[in-house]
C-alpha cells in the first residue's frame, strides 16, 4: 500500500517535466493528479490501520473483562498480553504512517511548489 510513497521521487521525475519539456506537459495538472493520488493512498492506509487498532482494542477490552472474572487463567493472561502487544504495534504503525506522509508531502512540495499548491485540508 506504500508503493506510491516509496516511489515518490521517481513519480515526480517522470511526471514533472524538465525545463526543456515544460511546454509539452502541463506540470500543474500532473502535480494535482499526483497530490490527489497521495491523499487517497494516505487516507486509505490510515483507515485500514485505524480499523485494525479499533478491532484489536475491542478484543483487548473483552479479554480484560474476562480476566477480571477469572484471574487465575494463565492461557487467558497470555492471550491478553499477546493482544496488547499487537495493539501497541498497530498504534506504532499509525505513527509510521504520519512519518511516511510527512516525507512524501515534503518531497512533493519541493518539486511541485512552482506548479501546484494544494488547498488546506480540514
């Protein structure tokens, strides 16, 4: 799902013309299209990871409730710890997504600032 972000420099190099080809390709349209692709990719990844965080949070909550009624159940405690670890990893993935998004947007703005300036997001 991060292919576009991983290849952002290559995408910009192929879509944004050099000075010699500037008249043949409309860089503002290319930048706007790439920006919209980035937004869709970032939003879809964030939604997927957030959904996973929500589902695992629900499982952790249920396991904690079960643990309150059965404190001596060792397999239940192990399962709870495993799910808590999974939850922490998924929450960390949300932070990774922010870093990837910031990096991609920085590279985008460096190359497209003369051709397209995205509207502020709400």
